C-alpha cells in the first residue's frame, strides 16, 4: 500500500521513539496516523471509526508505559490499529486483513506487544485481573497491567464480573475506559441524558471546558428504541461513577478529554502510582478527524461494511418486515448490531418492537425466552460466532423451557477477513444438540423468507434457528417448504448433500462428475435438524454419500447423516464421506479461498468422489 508522506509516522519503529517528540510533533503525528488509517481501511476494509477515536489514548499509553514489559490489553481488539502502527508493523499495513498479512485484531503471532487476540467484547478486565494476579505471585510488581475497555463492552456482564473480582482482590491494574458513547450503533437516549449523573461530579466540573467540546461533537442518534437503555450506559446513568467503582474497590479517575495528550499522559502517570486497581475514564469521539465518519449517524463508520442488496442479510430484512406486518406479536432483538444484522428498517417501521440488548448475548437469549413466555414471538438476529457465547442460555433457558424463539444467525460458516474469532463454524454442531431445536440452512435468497415464515408458523413448541453466510447467495428463486428437503437432481450411484451455501459446490461437482460417467443425485437438506427421512432413505440407495457443510466436521450435520444411514442400512448401506471444517483456528483470508483449501468446493467434492471411484475399481 502506498500512502501519502507521513514523515513523523515513518520515523516511529517502536514505542520508545515517541518519547522524543514534543507537543507540536505529537499533534502532527496524530493527524498523520488518522490519514494513514483512513487510507489503509479504504484499501483493505476493516474497522475505522473506533481506531480514529483511539489515536491520542494509544499515543499516551505508549509514551507513559513500556510495552511489552508493561502489559497493554485491548477490548475489543478492533481499536488496536494505532497500537499496531506504533509497535513496528507500519510497513505491513498494506497486507491488513489479507491472507498471510496483518490481522484486523491483536495477534500474539505478530508481536510481543500483543498479549491477547481479543475480538469478542467485555473480557479485558478478566484478563487484566488474571495477569495482575500472576505478576503479584511471581514477584513482578514493577510491571504495569493496562486494559483498554470500550464503553460498549460495559453492556456485557463479564466486564462487571471482572471489575468485582479485580476490586475485591486489590491487585494493581489500570483500566482505561474509552467512552465514545457508542458500542456499535448509538443509544436511544441523548448523550446529555446519559451523562447527567456524571456531570454532577466535582471531577467533571474541573474538566468541563474540555469535556463539553468533546460531547458537543458526538452524534446523538435518537432513532432506535433500546430494550435496555441503562445497560448501554449503566455506569453513567445508574450511578455516580466514583461511587460505583469505588464501592467495588476500584478507584476512579476522570473524566478526561480523550483527545488531549497532555491531560491523558498526566492521568495515566497518576494512575500508575495508585496502589491497587483504578479506572481512568476518557471521553472520545468515534471517527474523529475524518468527516465521513464523524457525520455517520448510525455507526461513525465503525467498519466499512454495508448491507448489500441481494445478500442473505437483505433477504432477512425483507422477510422480517413482511412477517412483522402480519404478526403484531413479532419482536426483533439484536446485540448492539442493529445495522449489520439488517434490523434497522424493522425498528423504523415498527417503533417499540426492536430491542438492542447491547453486547450481552446471554441476557438477550434469556430475555427472548421471557418474551416468548409472555406471548411474543421474538426473533434474535446475531452473528453466528457471538451466539456461541450464550449456548447455555439457548439450551436451558430457551430449549428446556420449550420456548419458540427464532435465532437468525448471520455470518455463519467461514466468514473470511476477520479471522478465527469470527468464523461461525460451531452453530450447527452446537444447536443440533439442543432437544427440539429446528435448524434451517437456506441455500438461496428466496429460502430465507420461506424459512422465517415456516419457523414462525411451524416451530411453536420450541426454538428454531436459520443460519446463513456472509457471502452472497445465488440468484435462484426456487424454494422448498416446511421441514422437507429438496432433491435438486436424481441419480443412482453417488448422492451429494450440500448444506446451505454448499449446495452450489455440490451442484457444480455433480455436473463435472456426470462428465466422468458417474450418475449423481444432489439434495438440498434445507432443514438439518430434524433430518428429512425421505432424503435419508433415498441417500441409502446409493453406493456413496458425500455430505458437504461449512461448519465444524466433528459432531456436525454430516456426522448426523452418517449416523442415520448406519441405522437405516447397517450392513449393506452406502459408504459415507463427511466433508466439513476441521477443529482448528483458521486464519483470516477470503472465505471462498479458505473453503477451497479445506476441500469444501466443487474441486474438493470431485476429488473425494473420484478417489472413492478409483478405490472401488481397484478393489473389484
């Protein structure tokens, strides 16, 4: 990546290089960093607004503390681009989020300055508690442990669990609260209301001239009904921050202007001298210094993704709007991502029926169970990888209680650029183990609407889930109905069962195998739990069955199909090959490239079938 001249940034190869810069140079460096990040994210995608808002905090951290001797932790990791720039990775930014290149999150494999590969929120206080405990017991009390916590992470209960234990332990750790008034999208209440308690504190009054300037530049965003306004800004609305934190045994310093380097450095030095845990509260502006981000009322260009026409997510938006018109009892739930899950239009069309629970998936699931108990039909739209944080609640609070909650799992399967923490490969293996769960896997755009309708209509005595990938669906409009599978083509020798998006690979493989003289059946299972008995019975008549899924192979849907076939035809049944994702942490890259390497494309399916064909011929 070629970038505009950044003479100061180009001279920073390690954090120690920052300490020789004067105040004017630091201001210029901050401008260069923002320019560099905008260019990098424009070229490669990634998280923009959060990094633009964290520039001064990061500079101050690396001037005051000595990383990696002092531990700097990031929650969530998408605000760590500036940290990467200052720790020797500037020249690699042209590879950001590309296969084999820089991760979009901290990466222990990249640098000793990266301690945790944290891209799920609300965990950093727990890491800090653990590391501070380890250093104390090992006699390394001269090292500082610093965790940077976004205010959105305070919508997750784990952050409070960590604060409670950190305060109780008395261990020395510094938590930097980077408060931009947003987690991903804005709160419903105005920022002035959210900070009403905070403004009454003497510390705030002393900093009011600086803080008011920051607040004035923040978007308010009064467009979205929040299910739990208090959770998004709990410490600001429900308690006076000093009292709240100090009742937990954690000292509170702030609030401070998060873009005033001199103030930040002084605050961090003061915090480093506190004997015990301390929170340093910094007010920042998400997207600062880049007008398109500052003026983005929805998410301050949190990232560069957008809802694409013709995507699976767009199909879901269309479907839930249609169902919402017909069902007054239908409500939608999101976990701090109303935009990316396609629910904003629903909230606009049906005020009061969209609930943003914040980064609190466990709460969202159990709350959905309560809504269902009360006669509503909740639809919880969430990324597949984030639902795994709430599996216990899915299993026991929804499933065991037989509640008809519909889970809509976006970004299921291999997602690509965001790396191992964001691949949604566990959902089918996990959810298929929940008794009475109905699990849908659409293979095209039109199936999303059909399946949402069927889930609401048919799954009234227990939970259901609809899982679809980030990649674009095929343009076909053919759908099945109900809980039945759909036979796409009929043959006699080989049966290919392509789950969800993998139906396309199965169809392409079947065309090529036909050229090889093999007679191939292709099934779209549509519903992978419960399996359609007609599909399993038909598959049992073939010599070879190959299942293809973009989920974890061990304990996945292919394994369930193989088990069903073994029971149906225990002696003379077909050979079965199960193709799926291995139990491994897969690095970032383009989704289809990763799938191809795993043999989960037409080439991989053809190779599997031809290998069987050769071995069958050799054994005759």
